[in-house]
C-alpha cells in the first residue's frame, strides 16, 4: 500500500466512528420524536376505545406502528410506554386478526388491534397521524389525530374532522 493511501485510511479510520456516532444520534432523535407522536395518538385512541368502560372489563390492546412502509410490531419498550393508558397492552406480534375478532394468542383473550401511522408532519411541532382500530376482519375504523409539541412533550389535541359542505 502506498503512503498517501495509508494516510487517508488512517484519517478516515479515526473520523469514521465519530461520523457514525453523529449520524446515529441524529437518526435516534428523529425516531424518538416520531415515537412520541405515535404514543400520543395511540393513547388518545385507546381512551376513545375504552370510553366509559371500567378498566377491569377492557379488552387487550394490540399495538402496531406504520412508519410509512408497512405496519410492524413495535419493541417492548415502546409498548411499555403505553401501559398507563390501558390495563393490558401488547405488541401486535402477539395477536391475530380473525373473521370473528382479534385475539391475543398467548392468552386467548379478546383484543383490539390499533395501528398508528404514518406520521404526516404539518410543522416541526405539529403532526397528524392516522390510527386504524380493528375489532374483526370486516370491522375497522380510521381516525386522524392532531398531535402537537406543547410544554416540553407531545400531546394529542383530538381528532381532525374534515367535513365538506353538502
């Protein structure tokens, strides 16, 4: 190997870990922000689905997120952030949608599948998120939520209603 090539390799070798770290930090901040928006929208939809129902009678909520390509089962740490919203929340990988209803496979409990996403950014501090609630194969409801960054956290302001004049 000639000397100039070794010098360039040595220089890049030292800079590469720093570059990877910087890019990794940037990506994780964006991912964290998007996760926070998903959490706010999912919490709002879970509250909507629970309504006046007592917590002990609530179904299992199976959660999926769709970052834009396809719905996927989120990590356990993501689901743990939703635990205060409902008594029983699990990853969508633990559930199955059947014609007669959604089922949490390990327990056999009736469940509701909630899929959030993708996030559509209105501004850097405001987003809209579609949330699809599935109770059985032929029964799905789509709601759109407005989520804003307010007082240091992401908060869901409610559903976006688009009504056309008759």
